[in-house]
C-alpha cells in the first residue's frame, strides 16, 4: 500500500466543478503554471479532480456514456500525475459518487428518485446538483471509471466524495428494501421517522456494500492503493474501519473542534481535515487567518488540507491563493517535528455513540451528505462537552463507544456522557467498573434512556450507577425556551450565577427521583406559566415559579469513585453558547470531584486561547493558538499565555516555536508551574518529564 498518506501534512485541492463551455472554457491549462503554484504553496499532497460534480472527466474515459470536459483537449490527468510523481508530491485522485449532473441528464433512469418518481437534487444557494443512485446501472459506470483511473494513472490514494447512500425510491431500492425488511420502503415523513432505524441501517448497508465492492475491484488492480471517503468521521465505525485513512471536512463549530473529533474517531488512521476555513478566493482573508485556521488542524493532531476555487474559467490560476497558502504551510512545516509521534494527554473522556446518532432527530434528511452535515442531538451535546473542556483547559479526547474497554477507561480521570441516548449493557458494566475503581462520571439528560430502535425506556440503563429511578421527559415548557430553573439545595457552595440567582435550563428537563444512596445538590424550579395563546408574562421567558422538588443535579458514590447526573440537557446548552453559566458549573463539578489534570493551562482569557496537550515517552508538548485573527478579521496583538500547572515533576521547559527560548519553572511538593510568555499567533512548549 502507498504509505505517502502517513507522512504528508500539507494537502491542497484546486476546487473546481466545471460545466461544459461556454460557461467554463478551461482552454489555457498549463502544467508549468500548476507546477509553480505547487512550489509557491509549499504542498506535499495534491488532490486532483478526475470526475467532478458535473460528471465530466479530465481524462479521456473509455467507459460508455462518459463525457470529458470539452475544453480539455488532452489527457490532463496524465500531465498532472506525471508532474506530481516527478516532484514526489502525493497524488490523490478525486472521484465524485452521488452528485453527477451529466450522468443524471444523459441517463435519467440512474437518478436518485423521490417517492413521486421525480429526481432528487441538492438545491443550494448556488449549486443544484442532481443525485445518481448506485443501485442502478450507475454503479457499474462508476466502478469501471475508477478502475480506469487506477489502471492508467496509478494514484497514491483514491478519494471518494459525496459517497454515502441517499434515500432513493427507484425500483431497485424499493425492491431491495422490501426483500430485507419485508415491508415497503416508507414514503411519508411520519412513516419514515417511525421506521428510521431500519431505513438508516439499510442506507448504511448500501454504502458499506458498495465500498467493499469498490475496494475489491480497485485493489485487485493496485494493492498499494489507499482508499478514503469524505466526511469519514461522521460515518458509522463499521465503515470508518474499512478505510485506509480518514478524511473529513470541519462540521463541528470550527477547525479546532472538528480536528479533535476527527482525530479521536480515527486513531491509527492518519486523519486529515480539510478544507481550512480561511480561503475565499477573490475576497481573501488575512494571512494570519490562514495560519490560525490551518494551524488549528495541525495542533489538534490531524494532517492539514485546504480547498479553494483558485482556478479561473480559462484554467489559469489565481496566484494570490498560492502565496497566502504558502505562508501558512511554511509555518506548519516548521512545526512538523512536534506534530508527529505523540499521543493526547488523558484527563476527560467524552463518549461518542454511533447508536445515539439517530435518536431524537426531528427529520431524516434524504441526501446522504446533508444527513452527515446536519448535526443530530447527540453530536451537538458532544460538541458542548468539548467546548466545556476547552474553556476549562482540561485535556480531553472523544471516545467512540466501540473502542471502550477497561484498560482505556482507567486512563481517564473523568468520563462525560453527553446525551449518550443509547448505553447498552456492556458499556454500562464498563462504566460501573470504572467508577468503582475510582473514576468520575458526569452525565446529562437522556443518557441511557433509549434503546437502539428509538424506544424510550422508563429507567436509564445506568440509573443505578447515577442514582436515579424512573424518568419522564418534560417538554410542556418547550415554548418558553427555558423549561426550568436551578436552585442549590445549600451544600456544597456553587460559584457564578448559581451563587446569586436561579439560572435557566434548556427546552426540556427530566423528572426523576434520587435513590436513597445519592445526594441532591440542585433542584428544578418550574416556570410560573407555560406559554400558550392564553398564558404568558412578559416579553421574555416566564420567570421562576414553584420549586418542583425534582432533583436537577444528583451526586452518588460508587466504590472509590463518584457520579454526577444533571436532569437537563447540560452539554447541548454549552454548545449553544446562549447560556451564561455552564462553564462555571462544569468547573464546580470538576472541583467537587477533585479532578486535577496532569497538565493544565491556567489563563484569564480562555475564550481567546486554545490549548492542545500531547505527550511522548519523555516530554509533554503544549500547543497554544490565539483566536484573535478569527474574531477580528486578521487583526492580532500579543496575548498572555498564562501558566502551565503540572501535578507531576517536570525537568525542563522551553519554547520550541516560533523561536527557541528557555522557560522558568517553580516546583513545590512535586508539582511544577511554568510561566508562559505573551505570544501573537501561536507557540509550542516542550516540557521534559
């Protein structure tokens, strides 16, 4: 297998989906100009369009029905691939699957169809791509072209875009679904939601089956070929595990959080995140934003990629993009020695659950890519957990549920359960053993309250562990926006808003009863009215009314450990960023549980600085990035790095990037404090164990 993907760290895609002339001519393509662009940008990997969303190829395909771009009068893929091989730049062959406007127009029987038989399209602001179904003759059309690309151009890797399986009502999909599930493929929205478990299983099966056949055929021609798909980290683990490496686009707030998620769902699979967010050709962001965006990917442990529309309609290139990208990639190249052969520092583990992805979704998006892009409630809560850890500057990792085992869990001081709706018995047993051995669990809302087939349980599968009993989800105050308020019971003392008022919770809460061996730390106060056409109070959410007596925060001891259950959607509240106190409450809970990370960045500006923590056998590597360029359109100024606190001895501390410098350390009672200097964009600190 080609191993270039294990070492390349600066990828680029000249992003052009080009219709036929006269709209896009491509009559001035020049390989020497491309070569100069590669050099200026400083890339070591290039993704090259072989077939794009329009369905045109950039090489003379011999597959019946294929259509080459008429502006390209020669084998452009041959020219580019030869030049890349001369320069030892990784050649990633791009091939689009479901979006194929040309094939859909030439072969309407290949279209992904709606229940009424009309073709489905991706109707965006600019693009109106038609979708094709690979349960039709389109399947063999794609497979033959992919074989052709591998045979003729020997790419290092094959990148499949718009890969998943969209919901299609063609005769082939209807017949296949009914043969498996013994009832017709549901059509109306209510029926689709009622059978969403079967439908999503069916679509994932189709994608997995197609990927398996594709891999078998192209690897029969070139066993060294690496195969990946776009949005890898948002597919089920069974599909992720089929890939040689994982490639994802940023879907969780920004590059920083998306990279951490992609990294942790692709352990050992050399994840790459692209595109960086800065590039908008013709309306360029500042170089400092390029550096901030792309360094955020590298800092979190992913390889870096960028897309942009730098190709003009005649095929010439906008060189300003190469210059700005080159400035960012020059900095990443300087940092590369500190970006490899390291692992994240362990403290907080955030459980990610494939089984929970379809629970409580309000609709099932037929388009596979939109289905991946539109977050589900569990993903929103996972993002909130990541944001809480980042604000607290606590090292964290996302832990896919099927990677969990006793040895992995014991490496973490605290486990977060962000709306992990489905917790099957084997995971519940692992969590119980983890806590009994001294671990801490923070759980929220509906964790464990659902079965994998979307049936609500009366009692959570971890009720005994969390100190709860039967649970009822209250949504009658949903129209209020705030469904309840929090009131401390008196012990312990809380900080922030909980010390001076009764802060609100999200649109629903959970009514439960605390077990005799647990302690209630917060109660829920109900709003004075539920808003409707007859009841309201003012221009905002109705204020607190009666104390419900329902517990809002329950603490329980289990063996040598402890659990904390919040009877509201705490982690999603953190991701929404409209609630003012989640960071304070999270800090209080960490203090109550006695969580002290191995290393922590103490700072007065946690929303400006992002901090990543890694370690090697003999060192800790801390990477700080300022978000000032993102917030202020490229403007930067020095910010304080704060201090690093280690609960273990450290022998030496130094800055290694941007300029080497020794750092002063103070050690007391086996703990080490390192004062950090001001920095403008980013800095990397290495502390010898």
